[in-house]
C-alpha cells in the first residue's frame, strides 16, 4: 500500500452548507486558489444540481485552478450526473462524486427501498458517471451505521463498475475510532480492488461527538488513503474533520510514514481567510489554528518555553504559518515572559528597571485579563522616562 495520503478538501461543498457561511463565486475562487497553494489534491467545488450558484461556481473554479482535481457532488441520479459533468467541462482534472445512502434507516425511510435495489442504483450511477469521466468516486452515505458485510457488497459492486475512490462517510459522527478503523480495515480486506491497487478508500468523518479527527486518523491507519476534510473543521452541525489537524498529526508523527502534499506553512493564512470570508470565528482553543493554540499563559509554562520550546510545544508555530509563539501576558506571567515580550518589541530591560516595570505590569494585569504589547510598551516607556 502506498503511504501517500490524498487530501480532499470539501470546505466549498460540505463546509459551505452551514447556514450563514455561503460565499459568492468570487469568494469561492479566492478560497479555491488558496487551497491550491496549500497543496490539496482534490477540491470538492460544489453540488451543481443544487443551485445555479453552485453550478456556476464549479465552472469558474474549474477555470481558475489548474493543479488539484476538481470534484462535483451528485446523488445517484442521472440528471445530477449530467449537470455535474457539464459544470466540470473546463476542469483540467475532474471527478464526479456520486452515491447513495446504505444504512438501514436511509434504505427504509429515505428511499423506501431494499438493500439489493440500493446496490443496483449505486452500480448504475457509477456506470453512468463513467461515461463522462474516468475518475469516479462513490460515497455510501451513513456508512458509519451500515453493517460491514453489506457495505462490503456495495463497495465491491461499485468498484467492479469502475469507482476508483470509495468514500465511507460517518455521516452522523457516531462511530468510535476503533470501530471506524475496523470498518475501513474490513473493507480493505474484503474488497479485492483495494489490495489490487485499482481503488482507494476515503474517510469522511463528522464531528458530532468530537471524534472526527480521531476517526479520520484511525481510518488512515486502517488503510484509507484519502481523507475528506474542511478548513477549520467547518461543516454541518458540529462540522467535518479539520484539514489542519490531520495534516499536522501526520507531520508530527513521521513514524507513521504517511505523507501529504500539504505546505503546512500556508495553514494559518488559509484558516484566517476562510474564517473571515465565511464570517465564522475560530474558537480560541481550536487545535493548530486557534488564537491560543501556541499561547502559553501560565508562569510555569512560559518559563519552560522560554528555556526550551520543546518543554510545552509539539509543533513549531512557524510550521503552520504563525510567526511568533505569542507568549500571552496575564497576572500569572513571570518576569522572564515580560522580558521576552519586550524583547520581541525591541525593548531590552534588565535588573532593577525590569523589576520596576514588572511591578507596574502586575498591577495592570490584575485589572485586565490580558496585557497586550501596546500596554507593556507604555509601561516600559514610562520607566524610560523616569530613568
Ligand atoms: O456526510 C456525508 O455523508 C456526505 C456525503 C454526501 C459525502 O457529506
Ligand atoms: Zn458530510
């Protein structure tokens, strides 16, 4: 099995479905170009049949972006596939992502169908999509709650019909990491196309129980070689797996031998862009890209980091595109932290003068939650004036 992990970004499709996050075509092109610079392999640009806006965005993104594969989503419905193929006409590399629900509740309540009929519809959709493009991905919606034996029959049938990527969504974010890993491993071992190198498995995890990243990593360990992710983990309900968490997990764990094409130094700027265009703030303690992700505020941690960053940091903030490790000054900060922040701002203070500014700093920190650079420059300036 190859150790190259393909990154499939669905910020502009699953991510954009969040109410209030809608982007216009110009904004989508901006995000798509940034995703290209970030090094994602596949951009899911939209669901063309769903609206004229989505259709047009897939066309314009296909023209604007050259390196990544452009993917369009469809249901297992011929009309959807026709429209997706039309929207993809300008893409240099194109993929149709078609599929159908496979869990008992989807089969019964959504389709009022039977397991055998669902396999027939899945196979027919893949064959139909193959008339337009070589690269066809199949999704088994709610695969997380689909019995493994039946799922393997579905996946075997669609790979025989020509699907080259098989997406196993944990649509409701229900599975535990061990269970999801087992599901992927079971499919890898029971569907010939995977060991024969004719198709790969993809993860697509939702975060309803906060396990999207854990499940995605588990899926890769189980044999998946594509992960479906969004910037900042945005997406329906509690969101999708976040790209930055997965990319940094494999970067910080080289012993796993998994490689991606992500230029991690572009992670932070991409996160900021998506957050501001979608008007979707990133929680301060969000892993990798949150405001506090590299901020050490307790005195003991600050002291350790200033002596050697490895004491409390597992990643270099520069590796994700953040320039400074943002030692945050609070009432719990020590002299060393204050001295460091002053140095970053070009002010050298030692001995008695540092003690004096530190005493003033503590008074201010008691009144303010966080003391910023401007505050300490004022304190240091006042000290210089009194010196
Ligand atoms: O979560 C899901 O099942 C999906 C599919 C449509 C791929 O987003
Ligand atoms: Zn999804």
